[in-house]
């Protein structure tokens, strides 16, 4: 039987390991990303399917005139007013995306905008660990499935990748919050907190992983969280 980590995709194969997965202690963690045992799911064996050559279809031509396509705007009901925090996150992600594409100047400008909106974020009244955990679960159960469906419907491969990364990062954050609620500060004793500057993945360990379990960038892309009490 095989089990796959829902965070990084690591496969635990009972046939290759000395200890069957179900006999591992609940405290066991993924050797790649540090996710808890509960983050693993059984791998269902699927019958081999003969691949068929896809039929190429020409995209439907737009009947709108060039000027109409350039000036078309979404209806008012499709627009959404974003908070300062949401705008900060949006421009921060754009900065990271540009950085990954080696567009240093664009990345710098987006980061400046993100910093501006970060300063404008009002103080959060309910900033408890429990409230954070509830928000993360809402993202996993409701928001990311909706975002994924929208990206797939639009055939937006870039948005689909962002959704995959974001979902995995959020699942890891949720598992860390659950562990913190159980163990408290003891879970961080003798360890450091590392954050991937590209996808936001958080890793707890003595040193950063050689490769980010989510976006696969090297360890030097990780930053250590300083100033923890």
C-alpha cells in the first residue's frame, strides 16, 4: 500500500519501508516537508488507460471588433472592492511572480506597492490562534476549490499553478496551527522557522530544506524568521 503526502507529494511505500504506514506513531512527520501523518492519503491504484492522441481544435474566433475587445470591461456586479490586506497580498504575490521570472525591476515596484498597503492594514481585533485556524480551514474547504474551478474553467494555467501552490501552503499552515494548539511553544524548541520567499511555504527545522517541497526552489530562497520571543 502507498500513501501520498497532500502537501509535497512524498510517497510512503509499505513495500519499501521497514514499518507499515499504519504502524507509524501519530507523531511521525513527512521526511520532506514535515507535514504530520494525518496529511497523508492512500494512493488508489488506477487501471492503465491507453493514451489517445488528442484532437486539435482551433480556438473559436471572436466576433467582436478589435476596439471592442480592447475596451470591454466587466460588469459592476463582477467587481469586488479589496481591503488593504488583500491588496498587500496581491501585490506581494505579483512581486514574487516577477522575481521568479527574473524581472527584478518589476518585482521591486510591486514590492513597494505591497509594503504601502501593508502599512495601511488596520489592527486585527480577533488575532487568536483559533481564529487563524478557522480562516485557514475556510480557505482549504471553500475558497481554494472555488478558485481552482474558476481557473480551470478559464483554462488559465498560471492561475491553476498558483492555486495548487497556495492550497499546499495553506494546508501546511493549517497543520502547523493544529500542532501549535496541541504542543504550544514546545514544538519550536531548538528549531527555527523558515519561509520560502517564492511560494510562502513554512518549514520548521534546524535548517531550511534543500528544495522547497512546494515550488522546488533551492534552500537559499528561504528566509529565517527572526525575532521570535
